[in-house]
């Protein structure tokens, strides 16, 4: 599949987290669940499209290129079931990055961050599939 599943944060949540961004390119709008999923993984997440998700945050990480919030847990609010990230790497909300830097590089930043702070919070969003084919 040419796209990705994400918890797309609602407007209020986006406005809250983007205040923490420190780099020029602001992202602050989603938690990636499954990037370019196989058909099997697509089918697993597709049944959750448009369902509300509560996202628990428990940390802030940054280096010289990118900053992000560490996601501790995600809960489907209609069923109280956990929603897990499929891809390797920590579930996170990329806040911002420098120009020319890719959001996906946030995964490597978590293994060796320059700044590692405890930061607790809660935001909400809905499961969406974002296709690269328009």
C-alpha cells in the first residue's frame, strides 16, 4: 500500500503540541501507526478508520535536527482497547524539524537524543489512512 495509517490529532490537540516545537518546519499533527502497510496490516487498521483515540505522552526528545513527543500508550476510546504502532521504533509525535530533514528520521533520534525530558500529557485524534496516490 502506498500510504500510511496514523492517529491524526484533532485541531485542539495539534494547537497544544505545536507550542512545544523548536525547529522551523512544524509538523505536530499525527502519530504514525503503519507506514506503507501490507494488505494484511492494512486490513487490521482499516477497521479502526475514524475511531477516536486517546494518546498518552510521557516524554520529550530532541537533537540538533528534530524534536518529538514520546507516546506511552494509545487507547481506542469506543472500546478501551490498546492501539499499537506496527512499524519499528517508538510511537511518537514529531513536533518539528530543520529544513531538509525527514520526519521519519525521528525514529533514530530516540536512540540517542541530545535532550531527554519527562513530559506528561494527553491528546486525542482519529485513525486515518493517508494515501500518497492522489
